[in-house]
C-alpha cells in the first residue's frame, strides 16, 4: 500500500485550529486568572468558592469582555474531575435572575432561573463525565462534559442601596459543597496557588493570548484537550483533519517538523487570527437598522468562528432565550460613535422591544489593538 503523505501546512491551515481552540484557551486563561489565589479577594476566588460582586462593576472592569452594568455577578469555577459538587441557591422570589453554567469550551451546559421557573431553593448535583453514582433524593443532576465548569449568576439589581443589600443577602446563601462533604461540619480546603501559571494573571485574557506564540498556543490547546476537556463529538471531522497535519490531543505541537515557510507563517498567526475573528464580529447575529442583533449564542455546533468571536468580544454570552445583545459602533448615518457627540436612541411608537425581564443600554470602549 502507498502511504498517504501528510498535507502541508499553509497560512490558512494554521489559522483553522487557532480559531477552533480560541474559546477553550480564552476560558482556560480566564479560569486560571480568577482562581489562582489563596483566598477570595475582589473578583478572584479559589476553585469551589463563589465570587460575589456586591455592586455594579466599575467602568474600568475588564474581567470579562463586555460586563453587564445592571446585574450583580456571582461566579464560581468548579473542578468536578474527582467527585461531584453540590450547588445550592435559596428561594429567589420574584427577582429576575439566571444561573448559566458553562463547559470549558464556553458552551452553555444549562440555564436555570426566572425564565425556566427555577425560582425555589434548589440543590444541583454537578457531575463529571465519568461519574456514575446515585443522585441523592431531591437533587437535580447537571452533567459537565469537561472537568472544569463555570457557574455565572446574574440577579437583577436597581442600583439603590436597599436593593443592593437584598441581593447581597441572596448571594451570601449561594453554596458549593463536594458531594462527599455534605453536612454542617464541612470546611472547604483551598487549592494550592500556582506561583508560575505561565502567563500574566492581571492582563486582559485577549492580551495574554495574543502574547502566546503559535507553538505555545497549540501546545496548551492540545494538552488541555487530552483529558480535562475532551472535544465535543461534532468536532470529530475537524480533529481528524488536524491529526493529518500533526496536531493530536495530548501530544505537544512541534513546529520544528514544519517546513521553513510554514514556521515563518506561524510568527504572525496570533494577530492574523485575531484580525480574522474580529472581522466576523458582525456575524454574531443579523443586522437591523445598523444594529447587529445576536442570535444563537451559547450553542455553536461546528460554527467555530462564531464561538471564537464571542470569546474575543463577549465572553461567555447568554443563550438567546435569556438575553439578546444588539450592538452597534456607528450612528444612523454610518459614522463611528464617539464620546465627543451626544446621541438619541429612538423607538417607533408602540414598537419598543418586547421584554420579559429587563433591558439596559451600556457603552463600551473599543480596543484599537484588536
């Protein structure tokens, strides 16, 4: 039999796996930045503990790409690789809220909250992919496809001190407990701090990723995919293609095996890929009257470009059933928005957007380096 030759690397063939892995690398960098601490402090907390934001985020907050300015974030990263974790929340009453839960690929595993009718006090058993034990009576099982798992809570607040206090009381009752440690005597054991995670824990995730060489980026991606974060089944065709160009989960990426021309093409790959991702930002939805209205976020199938664009510009994103994000960077005449002007947003009579929760308008700066 004649042995098939491995197809050559090209500038485009290297860009494809980079875009495929962008949500994974973004989420992993964010996880490490937020959890590599000895104790809760500000917007950081160890694995298995909630970060509860008591007030609206300040204007200079960059912990996520486009933070809400009208919900009080509660966020927790879990490790369900060794045993399940129990997440408990109190009765949330008639306050609008949601808890979105994500895999490390930035995919929504489930969403619970006002929309789903899950307002009563509930205990959720979050299990890893290999767990096959008995679910305790009264608990709702959520299966995580990846070892690391994110819970992101967003209860609405009106900005008044009294309402802040009411939400803070609810936040204080969010609880995470390993299944084996249920009971009043449980004391949480902090995970050790890694003194050298390999990248800045203070720079924006996008800046950190842009600082990775292509070889470092791919090596990290393949290492993570080997065990803690197996790829989704629908990615099998792409993974087969990547294997034919020498990219195999669990094996380091060795650029020395590439041709000189291919190695040269890797040098500017991070910036080229990010530019390509940015050019597809409008593809996050449909454009209506100059506004891009997001659609289909949170579940991407094989649309890796959309997934990467969300990771770069809106990590980690709600499901469209929970929230829709119209955005624009230009006025009605197509001119870029600028802080030097004043603008009016006008809705036609009796044509305001239908809202079942709440609506808000938030302004963000544009990082010209992207």
